[in-house]
C-alpha cells in the first residue's frame, strides 16, 4: 500500500541498512575517483568525494542515534525528514552526471553511467521499506542522468532516456513489492507472536486453574500430588530423602461458623503467607482442601531435622490474625513422615502422614507428631483387618445380630437394633469399632453397608412371612454414608421395593453425620428421609461435640444415651444428673429417650424414676442372630398374648 507514513518497522529497516549503504557509497565513489585521476578536473573530484564522505559520516551518526531509540509511531514530520534525507543521499550522484556528462564532458560517460545507476540500485534496495523515499531517491538520480545526456547533446540521449524510464519503473516496482512483502512478513510475524502470546497466556491461565488454589495462591491437591510423585521419583534416583508434613488448622470450623466463610478464607490466606515466610523457597507448599495444608521439605531427610522446623511453623501460627476487625487465633496440628524411612510410595506417605496428623489432633492439638513404630503397628494391623474384611465381604463371615429395645414402664418389645458382626474362619471375632473404622478409611464402607442392608431386608421379610412382629429395626447409618447420599438413597429404595419402609425401619445416626463439613447437605438429606416416613435416632448423645443448636436442626425422634453414663448411674451423682438432663431435653422436644447398656434391675428402676422411655441391654438380652431373635419374637408374642 502506498503511504507517506512508513511504519516503525520500515524506519528500523532503513536505519539498519544505512551503515551498509554508506559503506557501499564510499566504495562506489572510490571506483570513480580512481578512474577520474587520469583527467584534469581533479578539484571537482576532490570536492565531490569530500561531500560524499561528509554526508556518509553524518548519516552514520544519525543511524546510530536512531538505532538506540524505540519508535512507537512515525510522525508526518519524520516521514518528510526521511524523504529529504533520501534527496541529500542522492544529490552527489545526481551532480556527478550533470557535471561530467552534461556540462563539462571531462570524463568517461560510461563509467559515470555505471556508478550512478549502480548507486541507484543500491539506494533503492536500502530504502525499499520507505517507498516514497526510495522513489524520490531514484527519481533524483534518473532525472539528472537523462538531463545530463540531453544537455551534452549526446546522440544516445533518447536511448538513455528510454532505458532510464524502464530501469526506473523496474526499480520502483521492485521497491514497492519488496516493501509490501516485508510488511506482510512483519504482519505475519506479529500475528504469530500474538498467537504465541495468547497460547502462552492461555497455558498459564489453564495451569493456574488446574494447579493453583484460588483462595491462597498455593498449589492445589492435584498439583501437590504431582510434585510428591516427582519428589519420590527423584529420591529413588538420587537416594536423598525428604520430609512430608500434613497440617490441619485447629478449630477452623468455629471461625467459619462464628465469623462467616469470608473471614475463614482470609484466615487461610494468612496461613499461606505465614507458611511462605517460614519455609525456604525450594520447599513445596500446597492447600489440599478445606483447612488442610501440605509441605514437602526438600532438604530434610532425618527425623531430628523435622522437630525444629515444625516448632517454628507452630510458633508462626500462634500470634492472632486480625481479620475484618476481629482477632482470630489459628493454631494447627502437624503430622510428619520421612521418605524413604516411612515409605517410598506417594499414597503410602500421605496415608501415614494423615495417621500421624490425626494422632496429633487426638493428643491435644497444637503439636507435631511424626509417624513412628506405634503408628506403624497400627497401620500393619489396619492392613491386616482390611485384607480380612475384603475376604469377609466375599464370603459368609459377616452377619447381623439384633438386640431388643424394651419399654421401661411395661416391658413391651418396641423393636431392635441391627448390629453387624464379623467372625473369622478360625472362630475369632473382630470388634465392630475397629473394622468399621477401617472400612470407612479404606473405601469398603459402601459394600459393607449394602451387605448389612440386604441381610436386614431378608430377615425382615422372613419374619413377616412367619407372622412375627419385630417392631422397628434400627439400622445404623455411618457418617460416610451421609457423604454418599446416592448410595444411601439407593439402599432406601431397595428396602421400599421389597415392601419395607418407615413403619419397619428406624435410622440410627451419630452427630458425625451432621456436624462438620457438609452440614447443610447432611441436614437436607436427613430432612428428606424424615419426610419419607423414617424416624431418626441420635446415638451416643452427650459424648461428642454436638451442641443443642445442632440438635435443633435435625429432625430426630429419639435420643440414645451412651452406655458410659448408664454404667455409673446408681453410684455417680454426675452420671445421674446427665441422664436426668437428657431425659428432660427429650421430654421438652417431644421425642423418646433410650438408655443403652442397661444391665440390672437397679439401673432400670433409676431410669424409670428419671423418666427414660426405652432401655436396651443385657438386662433383657444380649445381641442375637436372626434365628435366635425369631425365637425371642415367638416367646415375646406368647408372653404378651
């Protein structure tokens, strides 16, 4: 495109070519000077050569200064200055043919024609990015050549004129096309550069989205797992160990509940800042989710090195954080492992660090606990139980027992609690608390819950066919069942398809089902189950962290008093007072109260005196398998009849 205003790239091209152009000009001039020494007009030659050298020096200085400046746009004044410079650059080569060929005819016209037209081509090539300047340059020299032949009365004047016009047209076309091609190349390079920048920006944004935690700016769980795998692979190659720390903030839920999630997010950001400030730059820091953070200590390979670092971190968490005008005391607990001493697999390291973290929290919080031999034995035992449980789920080792629930005032059978049991092939029994915990930790709980539900459903249908009335069977719901509502609802649907519903089942929950993370979702699920006609029984009431405010949110129909309060009921004033308070709460809320672990008549009498509605324990029966419970139902029916 013809334009008076060259682009900054065009000007840069001219500036870069100036030094070469000046050098070629000087060389061209020297060729003519050497040829002209044979003629008498030496004063003109000296003057002409001096003007070329002076002009070349000035152009060189100008180009050096211009090369050091970054040009964003070319003004009209700068474009005119470039055209004027091209005229000055062409002037000596226009004067030469006029003087030698046109006016004085003192030299060889062929030599003059050759050096002038040669210089013409070189100048046009140098100025090809600035088309108007190139056109001005070539027109100045060509006009002088044509005029010189006509002034001198040369017979070849019209031949030279025709040649000059054709040559000029070719050079003009060459300058235009070459300049356009260069600009198109610049545009393509710029477009490619923009595309590369966009791709790089998109890549960076995708990396941030995929690997960076929005709240803290730390690595997220996905990125941390990748870094941990890299650290393990590096350890295998080099033999140099490293330490892994997992940490949880203490009482973070209280911050969210009291001050809101906005303040909670600010606290997480402040914790991230303190971690960065107290750890070397080469260590990997991540937020795994919620209030859980992880650190890879790259330069730590011995247990003795962990203690001072952990103490420094715990000390850094002690000062209160001033967030939204409030003083928040964070605090944290830390679990630590060493690779390869405690494991050489990322999953194993995380599991053991999590075990150490949980033990630290159980031991009083605000401390660091490293995975040790005691925890190692616990892991070995957990692995053994997991392997056995997987085998039990495939065989007949698991079964369900039923313990009756009796009305304390008149001895009526109200129902029973379904209790899972596990007996190994060698006849040894595994405590439910231990294998239920392992099932939850190792992902076996869905299969176990389904097996229990199917067994209870089969037993209920069998008793119904036999004309037996077991009352409502209490089915225990684990907190992890609440976290997988689809599986729980599938189980309920399975019961209902078999003709078993809320008239036959009571769902027994613990406070872990609705206290902590995901509270709103859990309460919504429990509300929906209550709306479908299923009564909820709150087990182990009074032993955990649930408040009366939490109790008010859940549609429970029954409170179960933990056996630890019943054991000392007859001789400990404190236990009696707690049981009396729970009985009063139940009456005030219009729901039943159930005492677990009732073992003798004296306890039953006190419970009746305190107003407890239902009892469950060895006073009436130990847990029975399905066949024995069926016989119990027959006996109870005869006794009642």
